[in-house]
């Protein structure tokens, strides 16, 4: 994703989150990643000490892992910061 595209995406996301949610609030992240232990551990690390509930589910053939993370956050900026941190891990798809 090009920087300009991602900035536009995050700008729209912030607007939607501001309009639709009363903060602080629980937020559900969903990511798809190749079933690579190191990448999954890096996602876990990003959400360490946040009280996040993380669920992993492997695809039928085990090649991919779905990572669902429910976490209470203070506002849209915090939501976007976590997306950017996880987005820095190569091969992670945000849903």
C-alpha cells in the first residue's frame, strides 16, 4: 500500500471510529498471517500489557493463521497506532 493511500485510509478510519464509537472502547482487530511462529509472536508482543484477548485459528491446511485481538483502547489514534505497528510486519494482512 502506498504511503498516500495508507494515510488516506487511516484518515477515513479515524473519522469513522470517532463518529461511530464512544471511547474508551473495545476494538476487534483481525489479521491473517502465514503460520510463522516468529511473526505471530511479534503480533503478540505489540499487544503485550494491554489486556488484549488474542485468539489464533489456523486455516484448514495450516498455511495461514487468523489472529483476532480484542482490546480496550482509549481512542482512534491508539487503534491506528496498533494497525501501523502490526502493518510493519511483512506479510501480515489486516482485515
